[in-house]
């Protein structure tokens, strides 16, 4: 079997910095699904960019060694020439769309390649059927759910019939149901159409069981092998693997079903009922509604956030979570209702005073970064927050270490940018902290650091919107579920998520008895 992708002693470096990839050699066969894993900033995006020639043709830097895709050397073939061989889907599909409707987006790439009209029509119909989105043909792209947008993005790069598909964090912004839809699409492409798929994903628990091989990056070097082999020593691992390591299960289980079989002989005590923090109310929202024209995004929500507590806001894509966060923070629209923090309504305050009262980290944290270096962002943050020099930088190091002071924020990975914005917000010590998808782009180690940081905020109320059920299991005291703009369920985390097939973490599914994390099961 010929290789679809081959790296031969590949090293990549930017400027005078150390090499991001060092002497990397591996191959991916045709029709395989390869999962790329590693710590935040370990070089995953660089590796993916080298596959379609973006590295180094667009990013600059030095690439040594040889990368070939379907026999084409990326050093001598620029990304445009590789477009019919490699399809690339980024982390934010909406940002990559260039047309207005599904059918137009599917045809756009072929139009740029100058394909005949009858060929384009036939391929659009094929992709609509293969991806199960024929009913979306005429829908505006902005009206689709996150999972639907991701499938359209995949379809738009498939119409030129590439043999290799590269996906960067394809499920990071999706609810569990939307993620399963996208993963079902990906596995169908592999098994039914023989497409080679390379996926970089921090939420390894979602993808691991479908992978043929795992490419593990650690300080620029790679380890390649079967999922069970690589996960034995991987620097990043989902709860199912951590549980298997803790109890010495061999072979390591890759999914909940296999882990449940190996857990049959365990004798664990039943977990006690959860106890919720009982601090003072930091934020109170009453009858809060948000409307955009005829659309009601938030519908008569009542909410209280207590100091020293972490509340997770969960629900399907489009259920109103982000609209609720912006309305609580005071910057977003509000059609009706009241929000009070220390007797003040954030909506009525100047921006600087509002930030000290209610901090918000949005889904696209880079929007809040405007200076040319990380060091300058940290220095200005310290000044504006009135804290000691180095405070913001110290907070950043606790979340994601080794981010260079001289780096431009736009050159950071998604997780590094998020960590920088979070450090800037934490420096002000806000009474209420709102986080919109805070684990997007973060590896398990960075998420654990974020958990520790949030648990230290004993006088701050935290509300985080997330689809990351494993993160919720570690950090949240309470969970509120949104649907169609309303909070339909709210209560202690253990009571809300354990009984839910969509929101239960892996450990709860495997062990039962209300266990939420590996640490609870092992007593650590």
C-alpha cells in the first residue's frame, strides 16, 4: 500500500527560535485515520500546515527534510497546486466560509479551480448525499448549527476530490451531539470512500476510538503507533486512558465499552451526595431576555451566581449560552430584565469599571488582543488592573508555560491566546468571571491548571459556557442546562450530569456510583 502522507526527517524552525518540529519521520497509509495529539504549543498546527504546504510557503520559517502528499513534494508544489490533493478544515468553519448558502459554499472551491459546470453540479449532489446535508442545500450558512457548519466546511473541501483531508480541532466548538455527527461523517469518509484523514484534537476522548494510528508530539519529536501503544506513555490522555493506567488494565481501553468490561471486578464505595458552596450572591439576573429581531435567544432567565462557586452553562449549539453571557457582562443587548452585581448593573457602567466588576473571555479571545507582543499585553494589563508588574505574566505561566515574551499574539496557538486573555482578565480580580468555551485549544494539562486557578478564586463567582463534559466534571460546583433560550435544568454537578447520556463524563459512564473523575475513583 502506497503512503498518502510521508514525512522524512522533517524539521521546522521560525527565525532564531528553537525548532518546532525536529527530525520528524512517519507515514500515513491511504484510507487511514491518523490522530495528532500533544501538549498545547507542541507543534500540531505546524505539522498540519506542512501537509498542505502552508508551512513554509505562507508562514515563512525554514523546513528541512521532505514532505510528500500523494507523491507530491510540498517544497516544490505550493498550496494552490496541492488544493486538489489536500483539503483543510480549520477550527472555526464559519470564519472560513466565503459565500452565503450551503450549495454556493460547496461549489466555490471548484469554481476557483475552473471545473466545468456539469462536473460541479454532479459533485455538489454527491457531497450533499454523502454528508447527509441535502435538506440544507438552500440554507444560509449563518443559520446552521455548529455541527452542520462543520459538515458543510468538510464538504466544501471534498468537492475537488482530495485524497487527504486535514482537520484542526473539528469538534472543539461543538456540543456532544454535534461532535458525534461530525465524527460519524469523518469515519464514513475513511471507511466508505477511502479518504485519508489527519485530525488534530485536544478532546482525545472523542476521537481516539476511531483512530488507526496516533501521532504524538512532544517537544518537537514524534512517536507513532497504534492508539493503545502510544497512549501508554502519552503526555496527554483522556480519562478512559488515565483510569486504565491507574488500575493497570491491559490492554488500555480506548472507549467506554471496553473500560466497563475491565472495571467489572472493581469494588468501589458509593460516592456521597454533592454539597454546593453557600457563599454570598455575587450576581443576580432576573427575567433576563435577549432578542435579535424576531429571534428570542434568551427567554426570561433567572440566575444567581455565588462567590467562590463555579457554575457550568451547558446546552446545544445555538441554545443561547453566549447571548446570556454577553447580556450578563453588560456589553451585549438585553431586551428585558435586570442584572445586579454589588447593587450595580454592569450595563450602566463605563467599560473600564465594568471590566473590574464582570470579566468576560469570549469564544474568540484574540479579539481582545491588540498589541504586537505578549510582553506588552502583559505590561498594559498590569497597569490597567493596578497590580504589581509581572502579575499577568505569572498568571499566564500557571496556565500555559514557555510562551515567549516576544511572540506576536496572532502567532500563538488557539490555546495560548486563550490563556493570555484569561490571564489578563484574572489580573483585575473581577467579582464575576464569565468564560465562553474556555478549554478550546487547551490540552489536559492546561485544563488541569485552569481548574486549579479557578478553584483559587474564593471571592469570585465563575460562570463558564462549555461543551467540555470532562472539564465540567473537574471544576463545576453546579450545572445549568440551556435549551431554546431557557434554563431547563439546574443543580449540583453530580446530580445533573451523571444521569445524562449527553453530558456524563467518561468516568461516570464507566464506574457509575456518581464518580466524576479519575481522582475521585483512585482517592487522589
